[in-house]
């Protein structure tokens, strides 16, 4: 008999929710995490009164009431509506694309006027159904917004031409003909008052957790510890890259503490021109209206993923989706291994989707 019922590889959100569900059913759970901390990419660190989102800005948003109620059990949420702005060579526009953006760009005041401009700019597509990100963007918001607010940002973020990227990436953003700057359409939105790390620690309460532990470095040893393995790392690494490596994008974070109370007046400012090497500046204190005489900002520099880097964004283009399908055939054959999370499923999930997936997957365990 193994010492544990479940070995969970990765102490990110998926692993933590899955662990919680199993612990609540009386199962014995061991979690191994190769980083020196829990919480994966949602890890936050408290500096003075400020929670620093160490792996990029994280705002929890969902319309799934069950997921929202679930996370409330592990953290008190501060209401926060994400209303980032885009900075294009010093011109500042509201996001997502809405009447405030159109008014600033074209001097229009009413939805009908904005629709007419977009309609006339969309003509460059000649009535064609959008097949890539560029065509999808022009079809949604016209050429002006595509050129100023999408093209440069997207090409920096993904390291590829918009013509070569899948359309679904841009469909993540709402387009509205109302004066509404809420970046998300979801019913519930917020950030944990005491940070995501504390939330994940509560989820993991009762599990044995080994940090600084790479499961793949000694797989036979860890496999012997439990009956079932839940793997939330990159699926291609699990299979020793036998069908080749999947592509990811990574980010480098440039963090700075500044002796000023308020640097940019907002939590998230996007830099949408091609020349600025970073895509966003995050000013962390604005997520929770933290009072502190200093401020902490982080610049996000997108980069091609190399072995050893954190694989932040799966690149779900046609080539990689086909490669992932090969791995999926192997995954389906596994009897005692489950794959979960953004990396285990090679999918661009947000936090609420990861919670939903972990709850559903855990419910399937008998
Ligand atoms: P991860 O957090 O990646 O956890 C996987 C864990 O497994 C990691 O800790 C890793 O170290 C560990 N691991 C991997 N391999 C091994 C191994 N061999 N041995 C041991 N441990 C291993 N979502 C939102 O809802 N709102 C947002 O505002 C938002 N902003 C984001 C901003 C950025 C920059 C990024 C990159 C993502 C953002 N997301 C956001 C998505 C969010 O980060 C993910 O949905 C969530 O973190 C996924 O959790 P996970 O457990 O699947 O993966
Ligand atoms: N995007 C853009 N301009 C912006 C913000 C986003 O073109 O100012 C595009 C870009 O392609 C990005 C996608 O919209 O990858 C999704 O944006 P989101 O903010 O959801 O990205 P994430 O938070 O996942 O990095």
C-alpha cells in the first residue's frame, strides 16, 4: 500500500483545488512543487502593504457562481474591476474596445457613428470570414484600432505576425458599444485581500508539501509514493519530448520599487506600440488600494520560451495543436496519471476555468 492516495505534481491553482477536494474526502495527499513556493503563477508576495503579483497581474473573474462561492471559502475578496488603459506612443485609450475608445480615437459620441466607421474599415476584408488574428481584429474593430492598439502589442506578446496567429486570442477581449471600461464581461470579479498565496496555502491545508522538488528528476521514487498521480506540469516534458517540444511564450519581469506614492494611476497600463519592449506595466498597490508611501511596478517583457524558462503561455497554433493531439493519445492510455491545469492540458485557461476543471476532475475520482 502506498503512503499516499494522491501525488499532486505542481502546487499551482489546479493542484491546490484538486488536493483540497481529495483532502475533504479523507484522502492522503502529497504535493511536490519544483519552485520554492506554492501557488504557481498566481503567487503573490507581501511587501509593506502591497501584494506583489510576482508572475504578472492576476484578477479573478467568473460568471460561474459555484466557482466564485468556492474561492470565497479560502479568501476574502476585495472588489476590483479591471479597467486597464492602452498607451500608444503617449496617447492613452480606454480598454477593452468600447465607446470611450472610439470617442477618443474618432471624436464620435454615439454607437451608430462608431459602428459606421468600423463597418467602412472592415471593407478591406472584402466580406471574407476571418481566418487569423489580423482578419478577426479588423472584422471586430476596424483597421485604426488594429494598427494602434492590437498589432504591436500582439506581435510583441506572441512573437509572431498577427496573420499567423489564431483568431481566438483576440476574441478574449470584449468589444462594446457602451461606455463601459470593464475589461471582463463576467458577473464576479476581485482579488484576494491577503493575496493569492494565502488562498492557496488554505487550500493545501492538510496536504504534505515538498518544495524545491522536481518530480521528473526522480520519477520512480515519487511514483512509488501514491496510487494516483495528478500531473500539472508541461505535458511534453512528462513524455520526454518524444513527439517534440510544444511551443510556449515566456515573460521576463522587471520589478522596481519607486519612492513615489503613485506612479501611473492605474493597476495595468498596456504599451501597444511595437517599439516599447514591454507589453504592460503593473502597479501592484492599485489592485487593493494599498496605502504605502512607496510603490512597486513590474514591466512585462515577452520572450520566446527556451528550456529552463517558465512556460507561461501555451501557443495553441495549428502546428502545436497537432503535436498536442499526439500527446493526448498517450495521455488517454494512462491508468494512474491524470493531467490538469494550463500546462497539463496545454490550454490558455484563466483561473476560474482552472478551478472549474479541477472541481470537475476531482468529482470524477471515486
Ligand atoms: P501553474 O500556476 O503553472 O502551476 C503549475 C505548477 O506546477 C507550477 O508551480 C510549476 O512550478 C509546477 N511544476 C511544473 N513541473 C513540475 C515538476 N516537474 N515537478 C514539480 N512541480 C512542477 N488568469 C486569470 O483568471 N486572470 C488573470 O488576470 C490572469 N493573468 C495572467 C497573467 C499572466 C502573465 C499569466 C501567465 C497568466 C494569467 N492568468 C490569469 C492565468 C493563470 O495564471 C492560470 O489560469 C493559473 O495560474 C493556472 O494554474 P495551474 O495550476 O494550471 O498552473
Ligand atoms: N491585446 C491587444 N492589445 C491590448 C490588450 C490585449 O492586442 O492592449 C490582445 C493580445 O493579442 C493579447 C490578447 O488580446 O494576447 C488577450 O489579451 P489579455 O489581456 O486577455 O491577455 P493576457 O492577460 O492573457 O496576457
